[in-house]
C-alpha cells in the first residue's frame, strides 16, 4: 500500500503503443478519496517545498524524445499546486512536448475545459484521461462510489479523450466488462484497462472474474493499439 510521498519509480518510458514519457508527480491529494477501490491517493504532500523537490527531480529526467508526456499524480492535475503546474508547462516548452496527457476526476469538467484552452494557446495538445471505471451506473456509483453522477457517454466524451476502466471488483460481470471496453473503444480515443489490485483497506476483488478476463478478453484486446491493459498496476513503469 502507498504511504505519503513514497520512494517509488516516478519516471518511465512507454515505447510500444502511444510512445510517451510518463511522470508520476506528487500533489496536494485527491479531493474525493472515497472510491472504494482506491488508495493511491495516499501518495501526496501538502508541503509545497516537498512537492516541488519531488516533482523537480522527476521533471529533470524528461527528455522530450517522443514529444508526448503523460503527467499523472495519484489524483487530478488540479491537485498540483500552481508552482508545480507552471513547472510542468516549463518542461513542455523546454523539451518541445506537443502532446500532454493528464488525469482528472470528472467533477473538474469546467476546469478541464479551461485548462485545454490554456494548453491550446501554448501550442500543446492536451489529452484528458479520466477514470470512468465502468459505464454501469449502479456499479460505478453505488458500489465503487466514484462520485461522477450519471452523465451520458457523450457528456463524458466532451470532457475526457481517454478513459480508465477497472476490472475485477466484486459485483462486476465479464459481460459488463466487455461492454465497457466496447463502449470505450467506440467513443474514446484510447482506453486503459486496469486489472483490480486488491489490498486490505479497499473493497473486495473477484478473483474468478479477473481470471476469466485474462483468459477470455485479454487475448482479444491486448494488441489493440487503442488499448493499454495493465495486468499489474506498475505495468507503465511507475508506482508501486
Ligand atoms: C488513481 S486514479 C487518478 C485519476 C483520477 N483521480 C480519477 O479518478 O479519474 C487513476 C486510476 O487508477 C485506477 N485504480 C485505482 N485504484 C486501483 C486499484 N486498486 N487497482 C487497479 N487500478 C486502480 C482506476 O482505474 C483510476 O481511474
Ligand atoms: S480513483 Fe481518483 S478520484 Fe477516486 S479516490 Fe482514487 S484518486 Fe481519488
């Protein structure tokens, strides 16, 4: 389990699909912290000096070699303080990053659209990656406690270019998971399917569902260029 500002890999390169550098930054902490499946939000610091120190060290590794940077922070981009957001833009400018991928919760939709405009003005194509987890309202809101409300797929698409889907919590079915993946591929530019990593302080997983997913659906989607499938939560090369 993640405890505040951890010593863990925070920089990686993804070379196959959608080549990019990935930085796992540290922010002020997720505003929500209620998703039953998540404890990643424990990686945060309210101390601006510590936040800057950790992030500066990670940013110094960015080379810009792919022109694409994915900057994530165990929460939403808006939970980075302004000094660190400015640092991110500085890195994009200095390393000629033309495509910036960030993560955010849906609740920040207004801020996301403003941020997109700001990036456009800076000549950066902002790609917003958001956690939807599933399109099944009951599972997402009543079971997972995602806190998104009940937007339609097209409303979600107005805000998110790419989405995260979660597979393997108790209460999901394989049929539902397949439907989620199909909706994700049809309406969004890319999807990231996260196999649920169960830990003691979060909701129960479904080992049989995870096994069925790996046997029946993983082979069908693993080579799809629009899909990242993270069997282990560290498969991108960051986190623990
Ligand atoms: C940590 S959130 C950060 C982005 C933003 N806060 C959001 O909720 O959209 C990113 C993604 O991590 C994934 N995730 C969280 N807890 C997980 C777990 N225990 N196992 C696997 N994936 C998990 C979810 O799919 C989630 O959308
Ligand atoms: S999934 Fe995202 S919104 Fe939910 S608790 Fe984790 S970091 Fe916060």
